[in-house]
C-alpha cells in the first residue's frame, strides 16, 4: 500500500525512542525559569504535546508513564523520572535538555526549547505540583471547568444591571473604572451595525439624539430587533458557522442554485426569534420531527453545506465519509465548542474524547442521505398548477399527433420527427424550486476508522455521546439534537452565550469561542458567563431577549475611546473597562457604502446575486468553469450576504476583508488590516460607485447649501455623526485641492462621476465631489464600528 | 533594534516627514504620546522582517507549480523496461490493493515511453528530450525521483503539496514563510502569485492563508493590464488626486486617533501608505520594457507558439504568459518579495500525452532554464530557492478509461513521482532516490511531501516543528505531525 515508505520511517522512529537515561553535566542544563509555574498552563501542555503519547497508559515506552504525578515519580525501567525539588538531578530534565544525543527526548527533531526546559525545571524545583492525570477522561471531567454543570452565581451588589454588576465588581477588584457612556450618535451607529448590520441614516441619528424620553434607548433597541435586517445581520454570523456557500467546492466546484433556501430559512427563523433550542433541533433533525413541514426539512440544509467532490475518478465513499466527518466536527464545534474533529484519526490529544467516541458521534449521521426536495416558494403552487396543466395539454396534443401519424402510415422520417418532439417536450416538465436537505437513509453500520482512513475499519460502534458529558439516551439524530439543547448539557448554553457576547464586544468571555476544551482559554469572567448561559436558557432560548439583555447594559454602552494608560494596562480589553472598536465585516463594508450612497436595495431574502466582479476571477476556477453572469437588476445592490459564494474563486472583496473561505465551520472571523483592503476601498467598483452616488446625493440635496454644509452632509451619510471643526476644515481644504486638480484636466475629470453625474453640474465640480466622497468612504471610522 | 520595532519607528518617521500640515502634526503628536501603547506587538506592519530560528541559506523562493501532474516517466525518471513490457499486463500482486482514478485495472497494460533520455551536465543527470534547456542547468538542480504522497485526486493532492494537508483551511507554504519571516519588500506584498494556463483544480485554496490572517495570503498578480486587483485609480482620478486623498485620509484618521486612541488606526494609516507605494511599484514591476532584448530572448517572451488543438494547457497565449511570469519572478525576488508562486494548468495528461506533454514542455523548458541561468548570473541563485512541483505522478500503465482500447495517456500515480529544486542552499548536480524498474514504487530514499516542506523551511532557517500557529486549541505546523529534514538535499 502507499503508506509503506512512511510506515517504515515511523517504525524506525519508534525503535529510536526508547526512553533510557544517563546523567549529563548539570552545569550545562538550561537554567530553571524564575517564574512561578502553573502546572495547567505551563507544564501540562508540554507533557501532553511531547511525552504522554509514548509514555501514557497504553504500552508505555521504557515502562515509563508521564501521565500522572505518581507514575512519573514511580518512574520507568531506569528509575524515577523526577526528583521533587531537585530538577538538576531529575532524569526527565536531562532527557529533554538533550545534552546527550543518545538519550535525548522527545525523539526526532521535536526538541524542547531552553525556555521550556527551564519551565520544567522550575516546576520540579517548586514541588512538581500536579493534580489529576493527562488524557484520562475521568480525571479531566472532574477538573475542567466547561464540563461542570452551569453554576447559578449570585449577582454582585452595586449595579442595577446584572451584566454590569459582574463586570464592575471585577473592575473594582483590579482598581479600574468603567468608561463613560458613549455619545448618542456613536450609540445609535453601534447598535444599528450590531443588530442590523446597516448604518443609521442621518435622520435616524437625529431622532435618537433628540429623543429626550427616558426609554429612548430601549425603544431604539426594540425597533432594531424588530427590523427585518436583524435577521440578515445575524444570519451572516450563523452562516459562517454553517460554512454556507453556493458551490460544491473541490475541483469541479459545481454551483448550488438552491443553497439560498437554507440562508432564507435562517434569516426568517432569526427574524421570528425562533428559540435557539428549536432552531438547533430543526437544523440538525428537522426531517425527523413528527409530520415534518417543508420548512423544517429546509432547515436541515445546515449540514448540506459540506463540500462535494465531483472530480473525475474520485472514490465517492471517501468523500461521503469526509462530509460526515465534517458534520460531526461542525456539530461539535458549533454547539459543544469542542474540537471533536481532532479525534478523527486518534484519541484527542488534550480533551477527554477518544477516537472511538468520535465514531460514536459519527454514527448519528452515518446513515443519512442527501436529498434535493421540491420546496415550492409561496405562491409557486398556483404557478406550477397552471404550468402543469399547459404542459399536460401540450403533451397530449403531441402524443395524439404521433398516434394519428402512425394510423395514417406517414413516412418513417416524419414519424421520427413527431416522436422527437414528444421527447423534447417531456424534458420541459415544470418543476418547483428545490431545497437541499438531509434525510434518513438506509441504516449503515459504523466502524472506527483506523487513523481516520475510511478503508481501514476497526471495531463497530453504536451512536453515543462523549462520556465526559451527561449521557444521551437516544440513538437518532433527533435525540442527539435534543440532547445538545437539554438542561443537562453544560456546553451549548455557555458556548452560545459566549458566541453572542463576542459579536457585541469583539472578544468572547472565553477568547477561544471555538475551543472550550483543555487547550482553550479560560473564561475571563466565569460567573458572568454562567449567569448569561442561564439567562439564555431560562429566557426560553430567545436570542432577541438575550441581545436586549446585553445591549442594555452600561458595559455595552461604554465609550470605546482608550487612553494610552488604559491600553497599556489591558491592551486586549479583557476586563471591559471600555467598549471595543471593531473593523466591520466584509459584507458590512459593502452594505455601509451602498447605504451611505442611497444605492442599497433593501429586499430581504432571495437567490444569490452576482454583482460586478473584476475580470480574471472566475477564470481561476477549474478550467474556467464557473461563469459569472452579472446581475443587472436592482438586486445587484442587495446586501453582501447575498453575494454568490463560489468556493474556488470567492468574490475578492469578501476574502480581502477576512470572510471565511466557507470550506470549514468558522465561529470567529479574523480582522486583519492590509494594503489590499486599502486598495479595495479606494478602487473596487462598488466603492467607487458608492462615492459617485453619494456625491450626487449631496450635490442635489436642497437642504445642504454651500461647501461646508454639503461636506457635513456627506460626512453624516458616511459616519452618522457631525464632523468636528478640524475635520470640516480639512475636508473643505481637500475639496478645494480636488477642484484645482480637476480643473487642470476637465476632460479627464469628466469620467469620474460615471453614471452618477448630477444633471447640469460642471464636470470638474462633480469630479471633485466624487473624490471627496471617496475619501470619506476610506476613513478608518467608516469601516469601524466604534 | 528589533525589526518590528524598527518598522514602527520608520512608519512614524514617514508620518512626520510626509505630513505637510498642522493637522497631520497634531495626529503625529498623539501617536507619539501613545508610544507606550504602540508596542512591538501592535506594530503596524505584520510583514516586517523577522529573524529566522538559525542562519538561513535561502531568502526567497520561486515555486513553479505545474498543475495536474506532469509524467515523471516521460520527463525525469527513465524506465526503458516499460518499452519491453509495452502492452503487457502487470502482475495482480502489484495492483491488488491499489485504487485508481480512471484506470480499469483488469484490462490495463503497460504503456511504453516514446521519449529519449540523455545525460546532462558534469553530473550526468538523465533527462528526457523534452527538456533540453533544463539540461544546461542540470548541475544546479537536485532532482528527486522518490517523492510519494497519499493523495491521488487533484484538489486534495494540490492542497497537500501547497499547504501540507489534504484538509481545507490550512495556510499555504508562502503564507507560513511570510508569517515566519515577514518580507524584505517595502513596496510590494511578501507573497505573490502568478498564473498561466487554465484555472487550477485547487483555485485560490492553493495560495490561501487558511487560519492565518489574510495578511499572509498570496496576492494574485497579473502579467498584463492591472497588475494587482484594484491597483488602478478610477477613471478620471489622477495620481495627484490620489496623493491628496491618501494624505487627507491620513490626516483625518490622525484626528480620530487623537480622540479615540485606538492603535489600529495607526496600522490603517500604514496600510494606506503601503497601498499607495504599491500603486507605483507594481506597474514598474510588470513593465518589462527596461529589460534588454537579450534577456527577453533568453526567456523566450516573444517566441512563436505552435498551434495545438487542446484546451488542457489553457489555449493560445500561454507561451508568452508563462515566460513573462518567469521573468517577473526574478524581478520580484530582486525587489525583496519573499515567495513567488507560478502556476500553470494543466499537465493532467490522461490522454493525448505524446502531443500535449511536448507542447507544455516547449512552453516551460526555455524560460525555466533561463530563470536559473539569470538568477545565477545576478548572484541571486544562492539565496533563491527555485522549486518545480506538482501534486503526484503518473502511472506506467496506460489509461484505459471506461475500458477503452484507445490508450494515449497515463492515470494518477501517488506512490512515486519526481520533482526538482535548485539554489537557496540546495546541493545541485545530484539525483536523489530511486524507483523500481517500472516506476511503480520508491525503492530508495522515500521523501514525503511533509519531508520536503521540513527541508524547505530548514533552508529558510526555520525549524519546521517550531514554526507554529495556535488554532482551535492546537499548535498547527506546515508539516502537520510529520516531516523530517532531508539532509541529502542540502549543500
């Protein structure tokens, strides 16, 4: 088999890693670290990563186990590995220092750094504190925080809002003070972007700024939560997790013309505030609900977003298995916050999750089949009925003609033509709009796959949930889904609360929303997280209620301004003494520009769109197979979440601004800051067109007269707030510069306003305004939610 | 001075010297006040050069990727035995547990090789008659005949070669290198991609940054027209207007920074300045008019391109595109670009092998050899690693897809294939590894793709086990959990 050369190498490596020890000169050992060592943070990962694989419970090399303190002290064939308090005399240290190549550990090229050895030394010198075992499920279950039942922490006194009570108590402990509330213009923009993904219009800003009623803020929150754009905004977050795309992926990357039905389902479900437990069950097992509706079946599209490989010569079973693996990994990631996918080929390195348990989860999904179902759109049934009647009538006519021809004994060639017409017509049978769903298929046994290889079957396993978590009773996908959102499962509520929180603060209370396991970050505010998890679950899993809870806190409403001192003290804003500025997501960047310019087409839902794309992008797909036929109607100005996502050649604007490649589940987007982003904002056709339209808008605005007023109006369309005098001054100066430069070559300048030249305006004047608006759309503040 | 620190100071100095008005100076003052907060970690340029783990041999890499799997049997690994066995079946013991993409193993027979092989250079490296020009630099290249992989479909295979894993979402080689080392280039991206031919199976996933920030993704350049997407200003907006724009944006961002203190604003200012510099640097880069005629001729930019009725290689115009890409790769290396990727698709010769492979070789042979000669003449080869890669090899059996008796090509073959490397600390003039007499399996010095990656990182002064990125609770590497530096490759 093709593994043989590697297997041979592996064997050689195995033989070489016998753990024997001989002392080397202690003076040459790397010095012990001076820091106070924390076993969990500093030592356990080292042992887990470098030692326990060969020196664990399973056939320990050299008879040495390094998976518990007692075992390490007992030692292997050559005696104790540790001498507590005396690192220089500990064989473990001599081995990992690697002074003697014969006994150097770990084997191969994976040596520890001097700093890591120093940490191990310090740990031994400080008493080799070590609770529990490594990779032992029972021991980890007892200690790791996220597997424990969700606590019901008491709300600290001192603040009216529970969120603030927890945050302020912590700040007080650290000797810090929260920031003052942000000004109203910032607040309304922040809230609008967070809840609907669209910037407020200047009118909406004014309405809120001037609303003196006591409940002005709550009214604003309620209005935004009720907006149909709320569903679009939060659907996009969810679609990242669902690795939504409009094509198969892999070489052929065939289009999925009905993928959008799932996207529409998500938007609608969020707008209807479908409780998160139902939201979960319908997406994972809507097809298995009693009397499942078409909508519930469409919901199962969640797991149809896996890739499909139609490359010639592939083994279909290999990629069926790959899709099921992805369904397991994604489910683990999204609801449990665990990297269960790591256990596909071997026991999880850090978390109490064995390879066998991975395949027990796999078994829940292994018998499913992919079903493309007829899912008529509202009103479509009538259309179909009419079309079917017309189709049937025509078919009957054609068939009759054939019969008549036969009876009349016409020429064979003529008869053939008539028969061909019947066949051709039959291909035109009317069909309903489809949806991609998951359905239960024929039962298929599940085996552990040795090293994750679908051709190497191990023992058979039955559906089951990981033993570290409370048991699930059932064996169906529906029961798995219900178990995920059950009161006993400590993870889903915490993971979901944290995921939501991260969208409002730029960082989760657990800063690794994708990993609540041993290697993940510990919560910065563990009591607050548990309190929020309860609030979410006890609030009937209503996401809207949960959002409202968070955004009405003073913690959320704080200013995001930061002093150099505060930045030094808490650069990542872990303690929440301020709000966090965040660069907008890719789709929002485009949405904001279109909104500011007035070009945005606000229609909610529908098929994916293909706005103008630079030449040469679709050509990157396999044999230039993905054609990009530009949308020509108003839909080309729809929001960014509707842009057709071709996996092997994604819309460049999206990837430039860190939209995920949608091949795997993403629960946290990167926020990079690159020169290509600058070029995109400066020159990508959608931003240029937005600048042109915004320029036209302010030039034709009868309520804005004179440069200063117009500059201020454009500024407000872009940023919501009014400019400060220094800003107005600089912009007016810039406008003058542009006028001079445009006057120098009026013929050239006439090209700048494009199709949005205001009627009657002189070309250099119109050009100067476009250039000015383009500068506004390139401000850091424009692309940032403050 | 620490390199990132230096970059920060530089950007701040630029800010001072280029900001011509009072508002800009106010912004600058606030940046300087924020000095304590703008630590190295917050430095505006994540691509600032960083020190490797140990002294490197290579500073830059040109990675020529021939997508689709060129036939090693017809180019690099002579197997005279195949002509003896032509038309015969192979023993079942050999094919028993083997999966093929298209080949029907019950009826498949050995396909002989029409190529003539000759020895080249002082080292006597045997190469096919399709690569005469490459033969002139045989003493500079190290040919590996013992590569093997576990992927045998194109997209997973390309992911493995370019990212070290058949799974999606991993960073490509160039991303890892620029993440680890930054870039010397001040006006161009650190990782550039050039394409010729039809689209590759892997598309953009071959040069994506995976879970690394998009800062480290390959930037696609085109060899004509607008060299980088969105590089050109909109029609009617002059260079002077663009200058005024960038300056005003910087000033206005400075005002906001003074009010709100977020260091991210400083990073954005610096990104805009690099974008602005790139607007003049990139067109200068792709402008070949300053190259002398001798150079252009050596690369064969304006060679005649024979007609070939086959879409697989991308159709007419690829000779010029590929040659220009090779020359551009040298120009990029001269300007400090860390990693240049050249893709050409496709070499997937399931059929028509004896017409299409010569055509592709005619396209690639001259410019690739010229690139090596040119780099050497300019003293750049020692520090520039040149790679010739693909995802797997091709079968000694003829491909009889659907049981067809009309056999004119070869199927995918992962058990052995050939690649070569030159320059950048590679020991040239040698052949590494052996395959059996029918080119079925490796019999000496097996090298896995993870080993190749470990060796490439080693040449750049990086320990492949230490170049890691924490993602989903795990420290990921280009070499995943495997890889060994192949010492024989090193000079």
